[in-house]
């Protein structure tokens, strides 16, 4: 789970590997389905990318940093951006 506490760590990780960030919310079935689908894809891809999941309900500062306005929202980070 992506939080304010480990955001910098995930950004550092993206220097070397693609990090896909999936924002979801408890009240959004669509966002939970997208996140579940990405979990399956990440497993099938054998570590070709890292999936970071963030709840807009609990990681509000992270969602604000990514300017998330609705869910589902998915971002790809590479090279620290």
C-alpha cells in the first residue's frame, strides 16, 4: 500500500523499474476491479513492473500529490517521475 511514508521510496524504485500506481476507494467497485486486474497482470509479468496501490480514503496527501480527482486512476512512474 502506497502511503505518505513510503512515497519517496517508491519514487526511488522507479529509477530502476517501472512503478504503476493504482488509486482506488472502498466505495468504488470500478477502482477495486482495476486494481485487482493490475495485481493479476503484475503477477503474470514476473516482476517487469512494481504495482503500488493507494487508497484515496487513507492516502489523501499522496492522491493530492498526483492530482487525483476521481477513481480509478492509474499512473506510471519511470525515472523518478
